[in-house]
C-alpha cells in the first residue's frame, strides 16, 4: 500500500491495523450513510451468492434436511431399540407405544443424529455453492482484536435480551392463541421446549456439542456464509441483513421463537460484516447457545418455583441488555473493516485487503469501542455473580 493510500485509511497515524484478509470484495457496504471503498476487479471469477429466489430454496432445503435428519434419527434409534430389547411390535398399538418409548428414551440421540446429518449436508452444500475457493469466499481469517473483544463482552447482553424477548413473546402468543384458537395450530416446534427436555437426559458437554457447536457452524455457513453473502452483495447491506435475519428466524418455526431470534440474526450478521471473518458469527452463535445450555444445566439442580425463577429475565435486565447490545453493534460498525484497494494495484489485480474504515466520525470510534466493551464487561460480570448467588441459594 502506498504512503498516500495508508494516510487515507489511517489518518491518525496509528500503527495498528487488523489482520489482513485476502478475500476480494466479500463484504460490500452499500448502504446509506456508509461510504463504500472501491475494490479492484479480479481476474479470478467472484462468487456473488444467491439472490432472493435461490435464497428461498436454500431456506426450504434447510427445513427438508432437518426433517430428513429427524426421521432418519427416529428410525435408526427404533432399530437400535429393537436390537437392544429383542422385542418387535406386531400391531399398530404396540408400534405406537414402542415409538413413544423410543423417543422418550433416546430423545437426545435422535437430535444428535439429526444435527450430524444437517451439519454434513449444510457444510458440503455451502462449500460447493461457494466454489472454486469456498474458504476464501467465506473469509476464514482471524477476528480483529477490537471486534473479538466486542463480541465477547457483548455476547451475554445479547443472550439475555433475546431470552427476555422470547419470554415476553411466548406469553403474548399464548394469550392470543387463547383468544383465537386458530393460532394454536401454529404453536409447535418451539426448540426451547425441546432443549429443556433434552437437558434432563444428557451431560452439559453433550448439550453444548449438539445445541451450540453444531448449529453455530451449520446455520452460520448457510445463512451468513451463503444466503447473507448473496443478498448483501446483490441488494446492499440493509436489505441483505434484514431478509437473511428473517429467514434465520423463520427456521426456528414457532412464531414467538422466530421473532425473538431475528434481532440475534441481525447482530450476528453485523458482526460478520464488521469483522471480515466468518469466525465472528460462529463465535457469537456458539456463545449464545452455550449460555442457554449452561443455564439449563444448572437449573436442573433447582426445584419448583426456584427453577422457574432461574430461567426468567426481569424487564429491567432485558432493557439494559438491549441498550448494551445496541451500543455494541454501533461500536462494531464504527470499527468495521472494509475491502481496500492499494493505490499501486492495477485494475486487474486481486491485491486487496481489509482495513479499518476511515469513517467521518472517526473521533467517536475509540469512544464507542471503549464504552461498549467496558459496559458489556461490567454488566456480564455483575450478571454472572447474580446467577451464581441465585443458584447457591
């Protein structure tokens, strides 16, 4: 990079820049109020990603694969149960009872088989779609230091806010379903209820592996890596992030859960765009789901009202979490990275790198970063102390 180009992207004379990422124009920031740094034209074909119609097919494909995985898991465990017990049902009544007993006994194993199938197909399909250089298209690169700290300190406020929002929306949905019985037909598929049931039959490690690590990898590579990549590159950041997040929410089926997950989808997508690393959305997703698994694991030791109280979020905590989440998103965006074309590069060169965006309000960059990271760390620490004290009562 020439001295003139460096002076433009680093007007304060700062030496520290985030790690270089070698992908070309992966994260176009074509939204109002967001200056776009021009990228050089690469001789190598660029993978744009799906448009709206193809994205809908990817969404439907996710539902179909989950269904296939669940059915495969059920039949595989039924066969295993027959082998283990030596009993084979001979009529429909016996088959119904045998099916119910298998699902109750091997519920976690069924979900594990489903997620194993989904992860395998999702990762394989995404890598094929992003050929010829899928890892470069995803931008598998280290997360810049500032973004990493913001992700870690902002993860718990995000989880608390989405959890509180889900509680409120669930109560609202139940009230509406009581007044309008037709809505009860859509009151199914709440994965939170399924996770609560699974938490009683497996270890914390198993929970983290199945409901945190597997979804973090498979869902992020589909929704942010493939769908989100295509929509943001074709239609801009605002449209791409919102539509991708809506599809991400709808995959959780239950209306209350779907609506509660949309804000998390937006946050995760902003983390991806602002960091220039696919590891960022995976990490946010992993921390959020792991927190839920840990809370469920500890709440198993409580009984009655104490267990219910441990899983509830007070309104003031929800609103404080929302404020910290918005502050973190703002700080991530102000400290975002972008594709920068070195001044010395020719129009046919692919010599591009991610650098700190020289925003017009650069003076607020450090302030927003310090405020978000500091308050997020303080809030998370106080919340962890409160949770530990509550569980020890």
